[in-house]
C-alpha cells in the first residue's frame, strides 16, 4: 500500500477514535451527573455508565498505543512499555465485552415474557445483581489482563535473551507462543460473554415467536404493545449483534497474525476492529431517552452558537 494511503487510513482511525471518545465521554458525563444528583442509577444506566467508561479508556489506550507504534516502530517491539499498553488494552477490552453483554441480557430480560419460575426469579433478581455482575466482570477482566501480561513478559524476556532451541528464530518462537497460548486464551475469554449475548438474543426471538403464536390463537392483533416492544428490542439488538460479532471476528483474526504491525493493511484493520466501540455509543445515545434529550439540547446550543 502507498505510504500516503496508509497515512490517510491512520488519520481516519484517529478520527474514528476521537468520535468514539466524545460519544462515550458524553454518556459517562451525563450518567455521572445523574448519579451524583439522585444518589442512584437504574440498573440499565449503571451498565451504560460502566460500558461508556471502559470504552472511553479503551479508545484512549488504543489511539495512544497505535500512534506510539507508528512513531517508534523499531523501539516499540523491544520496549517494556509495550507490556504496559497491552495489559491495559486486554483488561479494558475484556471489560467492554462483558459490560456490553450484561446490557443486552438486561434488555432482553425486561422484554421477554416467559412464565417459567426460573425465568420469573431471574427477572426479579437480575436488576439487583447488576452491581455485583459489574464488579465480577472487572475482576475477570483484571485476571485476563494478567494472563496476557504473562505472555507479553515471556516474549519480552525471550527477545532480550535470544536463546531458542535449534535454529528457531525469535519470530518463529513468538508465532508458536501466539498459536499455543494467546489464540486459545483470547478465544475462551471472548467466547464466554459472546455466547451469553447470543443466548439472550435467541431467547428474545423465541419469546417473540411464542407471543405472536398466542396472539394468533386468540385472534388478536399482532401490533399490540408487547409485540412492538419485542420488535423494537430485536431491531436494536440485531444492530448491536452485527457490530459485536464483527469486533469478535476481527480480534480473532488479528490474534492469528494475518495482519502484522508492518503490513500496509494494518490501519484499515484497526479501523475495522474499533468500529464497534466507536459507532455503538451513538446508537445507545439515540435509543436512551435521557441521553437523547441531553444530546438534542447540545445540538440546539451548537446550532444557536453557529447561527449567532
């Protein structure tokens, strides 16, 4: 790829990160002010606050890490600062996936209308469990960060010592480490929240199907309030699912090493990876009445400022 095109993709990546930082920062600011004013938050708003904060920090880490790599390519591979960047990145990335999963689960539980005792108990208990689920997700993410830090520390020590069995080079040894340790670890740590997310959507679709069958059996209109709520929730979650799965697959392919740091496709690939956490905040803002109201006020203020 031509260097000028690569720089153009890099600038687009920075712009995408800045938009995501602004959107997630807006979510954190509005909900933090609400929490301070009322002394409490709804479970959904609490998850949104944690999700926005983790994405806000993740995009700062990602942007600074990638720009540091771009300006110090040779030093970045052997510098200990790479371990620090990657520890925070893996911690925040894992937390982002978990918080997004809990948001979708809460959304589905509120809409679904199963009558099974276990589901009714879960529907009653889940909102109260949200703070503990968030803290548990942070603990899991910290452990995940430490496990990936172990890999980075091993790679850094191997780079310094340059002692490998046979005629193996550092790059071959590192490739084997990634295939045997990093790829399974990332697959497991990201597959668990992704599976929970997919199960919640499948249950929502099943709930909608059962509800529509009941309405047909009772010869009632299919456009009742519950059906409309199911449909709206499903549309929102399908958008979320597309971005969620796209991010998951991008990270899996990135771990497999198909796009290296020196590749001309590195920046387009980074754009694809971070598209999820940059675009989804705007969907959340437009779908949340409180966030949407504040956002409209800001747009009116900005419009009045430019007009005057």
